[in-house]
C-alpha cells in the first residue's frame, strides 16, 4: 500500500505531462520557415548563445535563450508585440522546445507551437539546417520580412 501511495503521484505527474503535450501544436521546420516569412507565426530560437554561434540561426527567428533569467520576460515582450500571432519555439532537436511549449500551456500561455526536429534534427526528421533552410550568423540582422522586434 505504501508503494502505491508513492507511485500514484508519479503517475499523476506523467499523466499531466502527456496531457499538456496533447494540447501543443507541432510543425516541421519547413512549415515554420514559410509561416514565419508570411507573418503567420513568430519563430523563436530558444537555444543558447553558444549554439547560435556554432550553427547560426534561422534567418526568420528571434533569439530567446531558454536558460537566461529573463527568458519569460522576453517571451512575453514578443507576445505583446503580436498578441494574436502564434509563437513557434525551436531548439536543437525538439526536446527543449517540446518541453517548454508544454510548460507554457500548463502555465496558461496558449497559442505556442513546437517546431519538431529542431535545428539539428532528431528521430522525427533531419532538422532546419539539413533541410537547407536559410540561416544567418548569431549577430546578423533578421530577414527584412520579419517585423517583430528582438527584445
């Protein structure tokens, strides 16, 4: 009985996590690029500055380091510029973006999309870079078609 009491909260956490993931929309890097270029989403690269410098960034993506203390404030600043436009998060392989979108949904921030495959690819697909989608340097300006201002 004690084991059951200890395991039950664990199952509840797992169930809540799967429930949150079920609400999260997903799209491929190709879709994310096209929709960002068309102004239908705001693409946000949530990797670290070291990762940005190593591989470059999608030329249509804003930057918001997931591990920075002001991550949520920057995310909300981006949302405030575009209240009705979905935010699409991309990381290296889709793990961080998937987990983060689920947590944001649980916290009440909806209209957030997980870009599966990420920049570098995963078991789901080759990723943004291998698909040959446009990149920019970590400090280079955004594609001029993107009107959202980097906070």
